[in-house]
C-alpha cells in the first residue's frame, strides 16, 4: 500500500519509517480516545492493564502490516475479540483492525481480506444473536452498517491495489518509451554520422584522386623535357584542372559540413548543385584526368526528388573515382536510362577489373547503401568482356518509413 507520506524535503519516506509513523499515529488516537472514555468507566486495575496491553499489541502489529499483512490482520482481530468483552473502556481498537484489513486487500491478498471480513461479521452476528433479550450491544441496523463498513474497507483496498498496478504499468511504459526514444536518437545520430562520413568520402575521394592524376600526368609530360612554350601550356592546363577540381571539392565539402553547424535546421537532402544535371561536369573532370568518357542517355528525363538525384550523382562520382584510382582504364561509358518509374545507371570501364576473391571497398558498399535506402538496388562486379561494371536502379519515388518499420 503506497501512502503519500513525504519527508520535509519533499521525498518519500522510507517504508520502515512510514510504517512506524502510521503505527504511532494509530496508537496515539486509540490511547487518547481510551483515556477520554476511562473517565466514564470503572473497572479493576488488572482489566485496565490487560486492555492497554492489547492496545499496544494491536497497534504495534501495524508496523509489520505490509510485510505480513494477513498475520497482522489476524493479530489485530484477535486483540479486538479479546479486548471488547474484557474492557469496559471500549477504546477504538477497531481502527487497527480496519487498517490491517485494508492493507491486506491493498497488498493483493484479496481472498484473505474477504475471509477475514466474513469471519468478523459472522462472529459479531452470532455473538449478538446469542445475547439475552435486552442485553445486545449492537442492533440489526448497526450490524448492517458494520457489514457495509467491512465491505467498503476490502473494496477500497482492492481499488488501491488496482491503482498501484496501473500506475506501475504506466511508469514502466513511460520508461520503455524513454529508452526507445533514446535508442532512436542514438540510431539517428549514428545514421547521420555515417551519412556525413559517406558524403565526405565521396567528395574528397573523387576530387583528390582527380587532382593526383592531373598533377601526375602534368609532371610526366614535363619530365620529358618539352619546349618552354609547350611546358608552360602543359603546366597551365594542369593547374587550371586542379583549380577547378579543388574549387568544386571545397564547395561540396562546405555544403556537407554545414550540417554540423546548423543543428537546428533540417538536414539538407543534397549538397549545393549536386545532381544529374552536373553529369557533364563530372565527365569533364574525368576527361581532364586522361580518361575517355562517353555518356549515353536514353528515355525522357524527369525531375527527381533531391535524395534520388543526389544518390545518382554520388554513384557516378564514386564510380569514376574508382576507375581513376584503381582500374587502369582508358575509357569509361556512362549509360543513363530513364524508365517509367526508375532511372538506371551503368558505369562500365575497360580496365583491369577487381581482383578475384578480394572484398569490395567502402566506396562500393556506400553506393549500395545509398541505393537500398531509396528502395533501389546496385550491383558492382567485373564485366563479362573485362573491366568493371556498376549497375544501379533508383526508383523515382522515395520510400517513406513508418513508425513501426523504424523499430
């Protein structure tokens, strides 16, 4: 039974302290009432001492009422059964039994509480019926009121038990919801970190690889000792390509890292000006690195949702990065096929292909994750005629994740 006992600081009192306090308050009330009644009743000192001993036993037993509710109810009932025929002072010791009976029901011992109430009512009723006419202490009306009083105590105790169980369930649900919210927040933070990491990897990996190839090619040509005019042209072209590539890399990097500085704003679905509309720029930068890039477009282009447009751009970008760094290829073919409900990308080179048995790198895994997140699919494998082939299908519509699915 949860009594609203609070300490002066506002916290709930320890259970032992609360039990002792309740037992002391009941003893004080019963003793005060008994002392007041003693002024109008005269009895032998032995009976008075026995009566006070029963009061101490009945009220003191309340200290254990929550640990042993049935036993305490029996002790208080026996104390009352002995006390009232013995003492002429008729103190309110029934208060102790009433509290013990209520506690028995509130602690979940409902059957025991009903049995105790029934035994009490039957004992009082039988005792009064056996009295001589004119000597009854309780009339029929009072007996009916006693029955209602006992039933009310058990019913209120049962209701308190139900309330405590309900509050406990509500508390557990709140804790579970809080834990679930924290888990979702951690998952969202992890997904956001992975997303930013993937964006940074794609931007820097592509741009730095092109810069490395462009500068390496210029150094190779200059190492052959060309005429001063030709060497100046070569160096100028290389520096211009490096400048353009690094400028694009800085632009995309600033847009991606800007998410970290704007925590109160919604996450952008794409860095500034990154999408299939810039496919020509991607191909141009790859050509400046010495690759022969050919682009084929079939079907009718349609406006894409920003997440799909960005994913398609990143897949082509990462594929060209891998070709530049690993393939040793001379030419790359980018095929863009606009279907009825999806866009298909095929990036195929004539290089050496991936070594057999070696796991795919993080760049390929990132491309596959992008495609799956949008409800699409991506495969990356060696081509049938040599080289390496990336084949991706991205639906036009972005799938929505319901609350149940997010769990």
